[in-house]
C-alpha cells in the first residue's frame, strides 16, 4: 500500500497524478534493478566460481532493502542443460508484475491521454509474467525476452520499461508544479496563493519539532470550485490528511490506523472550531494490510479570506504533533498512567514543545538514567516513577523533561547535555519534595477529621450512626496510608 492509494480511497482524484508519477518513477528504478540482477544471476550461473557482487547499496537506493530473496536469486541460480533455474522465480514474477502495474498506471489508466499501444504491451507482459511464476526457470529465449534492449529483436520487458519511462518524463514536464513556500502546487488560481501560504506558515512554524523525521510534504491543486491540499503527515500508508477549501468553508478528511491518535487530532481541531463526523472503523484490502483504520470528516464555516487563512494556519501548525504520537504515548506510559501520558502529549502540543525531541534524546532511557543516578535509596529496579514520586510529581517531571529536550535540541545542544538536565531535574524535584511527609500530612488530615466527627457526635450534632459509619471509612483510609508508608520504608530506608 502506498500513499497515493490512500488519497484515492479518500476520493480526491485531482491530487493523484503527481503522486502516481512519483510512484511510477520509483517502480522504474526497481524494475531496472530487478532485470539487471536477473542478468547477474545468469552470469553467476554460467561461472559458479565468480564472486557475487554486493547488491545491498543498489537495493537500498531502489527501496528494496528488505527483499533479501532478490540477493538469493543471484547466488542460487544455476543452469540445468539450457534452462536457467531460479529458486526465487515466483517472488521475482510478483515483483515485476507489481512494479510494471505501478509504472504504467499514469500512462495507461486515465488521468492523462491513454497510449493504446503501451496499454496493450503492458497487458501482454502482465499476462506473460503471470505464467512465469509457474515455471522453474527460463530458457534462453525467455531470458532474452525479459532483458534485451535491441528493438530489431522484437519487444521485451526492458524495452517496455524504457518506453514507459520516456512517457513519464513527458508527463512530468506537462504537470508544471511550482513551489509555494514548500508546497508542490499546480493548476491553481491567483486567489489561492494566500490560502496556500497561510497553510504553509502553520507547517513552517512547528515543522522544526519533527527534527529529522520524514513527513509534512504538501501537495496542492484546484478541482473546479475547490482548492485541495494534501499533507502526508508521516510515513504510514494510511495516515493521510486531505483538505478542501471553498468560499466560506474548510472541510477535511483524515484517516489514521490508531484510534487514540485519531481522537487526539480530532480534539486539537475541535479547539479551533471544526465539527467532526466520525465513521465506524473501516477495512479495505488495499489499506493498512486489511486491518481496520479510523476515518473522519471535519468542517469549519468561515467568514472572509482572512478567517480562512487564520484557520488554515492554525490547523497546519497542529499536524506535526501526531507524528510518532503513538510511540511517544507508549514510552510515557512506562512511567505514568494512560490518561497522564495523553495529558502530557496534549500539553506538549499546546505549549509547542512536541514529543519528538524527547524520543530522539533517548526517551525512556533518559528517565531510567536519572532514576539510577538518584540512587538505590530512592529508586529500586522495577519501581515506577509515579509509584515513588506520586502521579502529579511524576507528571510534572516528565513535562519538564519534554520541554527541556525540545529547547535543547532546537538550540542544537548535544544529546548528553539533555541527559545531564534529566538527572538535574529529578534531583531538584527530590530535594524539594518528600513523599513521606505527604503521607504523614494526609494521615494527620484523616485523624483530624475523625476527631472533628467525634466532637460533633458528643455535642449531639448529626446522625450518630451515619457519623460512625463515616468514621469507620476514614479509619480504613488512614490504615491504608500507614501500610503504604511501612511498605515504602521497607523498600527505601530513608
């Protein structure tokens, strides 16, 4: 699944052509590398003593880092009489089919004038590749039909790839995109520029908080009366945001595979004034590997271009805070409860610290290191931060650490300096806060309440039975505090 499929599923066809061309050019690189490695497999099978080249850099550059079977295709191929036997021929045929489909799509499947000849050649080769998976290998004619580049020798998959590449380059030139403050825009009107610039101001204001993480690429085009803006957010296939801007109205469609992160983004935009309509979780065979994902639409009515620009800027400034949100939430929940972790991420977004700096600086290891530095008389192995400090103190410490990490990395300070700050912050917190005294103070409060109730009962004020029942409850609470204090004393001698 790729981003352009998600945009297509959200129903915005006008945004697809540049994304499809980009995907097609990437498929071109993979096809050419696959065919080159097929030729290398034949050469190695002819001379088993020859060393096998290191294909890892080429595979990484073509986006085939994880296709380890492709390296095995080269090293395990052998000749049986005149047949090149390829133990990995089935995944090779599937890869060639997939990439040929992607590469031919902008030329053969609408969105541009369809080339009937290329379409026919594509269909013929897809059929031939479908039968290839059922074989054990290739004879000489079959190998040549895939790889030769001589037009006098008839058609080949290699020649088709070359012809498709030529057409893709021509299409790229026809879609004359321009860069408007970082947004890739095409077919827009002059009155669209202030809206695009406002959106990109919001992106630019908070984009540094993602640091080196990919994401926030923006594409803009016009579809009749609507200005369409797409932001890819991060790298996840189904994590896509498409915005429609019309006179007096901003609407958006947002999809996310994490329900918690979806609710977080919905809350941020509701604060701006967007009203949401949320669908039940959806399932699509082409999205998120067939797993359910969240989908919602939001709308904001505006008066005047200035109000639209303001809303677009504010909305865009929020997008960065959903990048890696779920990873940050899981890391924070090591030290504080689920609700506390979400509150921290909400505060980090509202204050514009973000959470990426904390993750990049070490995340949970920053906290563990600070806990170890505090000493065994404060923290023991397995202790939770909130169990030792209390929920509020733990939350305050983590908030300070999120803020400090962001400030330090934005100022290009070294990561080890952030670790020093984490230890210093915890030491300062421990110096001014003694949880044991808090337990004593709370215990004293229950004792005072008991004494007050007894005084009221002796004066004849109130229902004696009700006062007695309340006093028993207070006594149980005081006993629990005493038990907690005893357990802390056993674990922490101080």
